[in-house]
């Protein structure tokens, strides 16, 4: 089979193509209808089908004689624990925990927030929700209580499942205390909080609304409930341009089809393979390729509670590959840059036998050519940058290695994946010439697995994704196609910034910075960073008459963003300027300021109000050594 004709089939006859692919799954009721438009403006896939994601991930394998295969390897260099959990044992834990949830009154359609570190109990909680039709919403553990509170108020969960602590750089992150703070801030009241206690002397369970995770394991066990394919499996919040995150809804049947399809045709993995997505359960990569896809396909997945470096060194990934015979690794380019920085000659890599590794997939941010070339040479295996986002739930561009092993190209994210009819459009919605950069959009309907709606927010769904180019989904990224058809994704067109593969809102940081009494106005933008891809920079204008020390203001703002969003935002720099560059109509020229900091070429916009301010900004950045241009 060749990629071009397989891809074309998926575009020419979407309905038959995906109905055929849906047969990769065991359905309780096989769907007859491929897709219909839903009332939110999105697409519902397989509306008459019924299935249960947990059943597909666990029961199916146990029933087919694979119960003693390893489902999860929990490898935790921060605690020194390595634990292997079979499919049978995982099914047992999940069925019991699901019964415990049901005993608390949690059932079909109820929402549950999961705020946990990288431990197997997080996966147990997710699958238990899926088993009984509760909708989970996992919140990344690196987010501060304010972020958790916003998600509690939007998702309105009946319960929160958390843990006593996580471990970051030898320090305990006390999740229970963070949940307490978030619950004080949130308006919505939950019924119960459930904590997995990692040690006997952990923070005490202090009220009758706080329960021990283990105590839920004694309520019998519960079977998987067949659910409509359109039933929401989860809500995953992601950053947009405003301070309020948007809840991406994921269905069950379309998602399961897309994941089974990805494992076969994109990643080319089979039952029994050890597949490792070194991400976090709080991100979409964690949901799709650490939890659901590998389990759906009967692979072994790795829950790694550590970093690519410092746990204990830059050989950590290679150690895991050797020890657990990983065949496919998926990580973010930032992780590779961190390894490259500490072990440039790959001396640590040479210490390990990584012969099991067939390929490396990268996503989360663009893989810069220098990193691509370094890791390709050191691994001497295919390195595949592929592109997707929380909204899609699975790759949109990449190399479909299970179809045809086309050569990856440095700096490119590959070719459109089956089902994605991708266009590069200009401002008027007309396709640009080959080689020109434009808005990346996907012709509707989106394939299975993609978001059918935003949680309780049709207005934002239509406005943010569907209105700019009627008939297309706007991805928020820009890019171009080269003469051979490779797509290059070059960056965001909005105020979303990408720090270490973490998607964050510059707009939210701007709202926080602007909330300080001394600040008259400000701009926060993502500037280039050698390790993290991007980092935030705030330029601030003080109110008239305010005489404040730049260092003091910066320290206060750094603390504010840490407290409200979290340390992962890596907000470290704020500089005072006399005014911000604007167009005559008052629009702040963030792109121009970013180009000055990055040292990239730019044209002074003809609409600029006062060009002389650009020189002042360059001087301030130079004095403060902020931005790659001034390092
Ligand atoms: N919970 C709490 N805090 C967290 C956290 C978590 N899950 N993850 C990160 N943090 C904190 C860190 O402790 C650090 O705090 P500090 O400012 O007090 O030192 C801060 O957030 C920044 O963390 P990080 O960006 O992870 O920096 P680092 O120096 O610890 O590690 C890398 C650098 C490159 C090794 C790390 O960013 C990394 O592994 N990146 C790859 C990320 C990835 O896989 N993204 C893919 C998403 S698909
Ligand atoms: P998230 O929703 O957190 O997965 O972030 C998605 C965003 O990350 C995309 O819209 C892109 O801006 C960026 N991104 C992810 N993968 C890639 C990639 N391979 N190349 C370029 N950008 C990427």
C-alpha cells in the first residue's frame, strides 16, 4: 500500500474509509452511520454505535488470553520504584475503583477532576471513570491552585481525585494542600475529595468529605457499561488567547477508532510492543499515547516519573529504553535539547543497549533542524516530527510509518495524515502559493477523534475555530508546504506560547501582569529560548508618577505568575519601557517586539504610530540581555 493512494481514499470517501477503520475495534453495537453534523457546529462520529473505552483497553485483552501481559511499567527514578502491572491486575484495580466511585454516587455523565502526579493510580482513576461513563478532566499537576480552581468552576466535578504529593527536583509538591487552596477559590462545591496517600505519614485526611483512594477499593467490582460512541470520554482544558482555558471535549467511538488507526498506521506498533510516550497525563499526549492508545492495542505503556535529565542524568531515557526494551519513544524536542545540552557527545547513550528502539517520534512544538539532525545522527534511526494539538487528539501531520516509510525531512512535520484535508490559506481564505506561509486550516468535517465541541461553550467553539474561514477548522498555527509536499509548521498565529512543549496563554499572563497597581499597560509574548523553544517576556509601562525599581517589580510579577499559573510557565523576565509600539488604531505590535528579541528579520509596519519606540525596546532588551538577539 502506498501513502498517497491510502490518504486519497480517506479524503475522497470519508464515510466508507472510517467505517472500515472502525472495525479495528470490538463494538457492543457496530455503527451503521459514519458521521452527522451536531448542534454545536462540530461532527459526531458513529452516532449509532455503542462501546466502552475501558472495556476495549482492559477486558478485551484479558478475555483474549493476554491477562498476564504487562500493561503498565511504572518507572520512577525519583522514588527508586519500578513496578510492572499486568492487564489482569490493572483490570482488577480499575473494576474495584470504579465500584468505589459508583458507591459514592458517581455515574454516567458526571464529571470528575483528576489532579495527580505520574503514578499508576492516575491511570486507574481515568479508566475507572471511563468504565462507568463518568467524564474525567485531568488537570496537569504543574498547574497552580488558581488554574485548578478555574477548571473546577467550568467542569463542575462531583469529586476530585488527587494524591498526597508529587516529586519535582527532590522536592515534594503537596497536591493535597494545592487542592485545598483551589477549593477555597472555586465557587463550585465538590462532594468529595479522594487522595492517594503515597506514605503513611502523608497529610492527614481531615474531614468526612476527604477519602483515602485505597478505601474505595473495597466496594466490590463493576463491569464496563456500553456507552454511545458520542459519549464524552473526557474534557481536557487547553490554553487559548484569553485567561480562561477552554474545555476540549473528546468523544468515545471516534477517538478509539482514531487511536487504534494511529497505532497501526502512524506508529506501526503491535500488541506486545513496549511503547513509551514520555509526556505527562495532564497533556493530550499523555491521554492519547500514554494511556488510551497503547492499552487499546495491548501494548505495554510506561509511566515515567522523572525527567530526561537530572534523574539522575542525561542517560535516563536510554536507561529506560534498555531496561524495558522500548520499541517506540515519543517525546518533545525540548527533552532532546535538554539531553543534547548535557551530553553533547552522547557518551551516556553509548553506555546503553538501545537496540530495541525502532523509531523516535517528536511533537509538542516544532523540532528545530539542529536538534533533529543531532538526534538523528546519534540514534541512527528514523526521527519523526509530527504535528497535532489538544483539539485534534491525534496527529494531523506526520509520516505514516505503518503505510509507507517515507523519509522524514529536517524542520518539517511530514505529510497530512489520513482524514485531514489540510490547506494553507491567506487572510482571504484562498490557498497560498506553494512555499508561501499562511494559516493552517483543515477542511470540514474533521476526522474521528477530533473535538466535536467545547465544553459548554458553543460560542467560543464557533468563534475560535469555525468562523474565520467558513468550511474550515482554524488550527491556530501557520506554516507552508515545500515543493515535495512536506508541511512545515512555523508557529502560532495567536497569543498562545509554547514553553517546553507546554501550551500556555500569553493573554492570561498579560491579565495577571496588568492587575498590578503600578502597571499602566503591558505586553507578554513568547520569545525564542534555546532549551524551552519559547519563554515568556513581559514589557511593562508604569503608571505616571510611579517610581518603582525594575528588579522589585519583576520579582513581584515572577512570583505572581508562579502562584497563579505555576512554575512551568517559566515566567522570569519583565522589563520597563516608556511606551509600547502600537499601530495608529492602537493595536500592540507584539510580533515586531518578538522579532527584535529573537533577532529575526522584520519590516517596520507602515501603520506604526511612532517607530522610535522600537529602538528604545532594543536598547532595554540589550541592557537586560533579554532575547536570543542579545545573549
Ligand atoms: N508539577 C509541579 N511543578 C512542576 C511540574 C509538575 N508536574 N513540572 C515542572 N514543574 C516545575 C519545575 O519544578 C520547575 O520549577 P522551579 O522553577 O521551581 O525550578 C518549573 O516547573 C519549570 O519546570 P521545567 O520546565 O520542567 O524545567 P526543568 O528545568 O525542571 O526541566 C526540561 C527542563 C527540559 C528537562 C523539562 O522541561 C522537560 O522534560 N521538558 C519536556 C516536557 C515535555 O515532555 N513536554 C511535552 C508535552 S507533550
Ligand atoms: P497542545 O494543544 O498542547 O498539544 O499544543 C498544540 C500546539 O503545539 C500546536 O498548535 C502547535 O502550535 C504546537 N505543536 C505541536 N506539535 C508541533 C510540531 N510537531 N511542530 C510544530 N508545532 C507543534
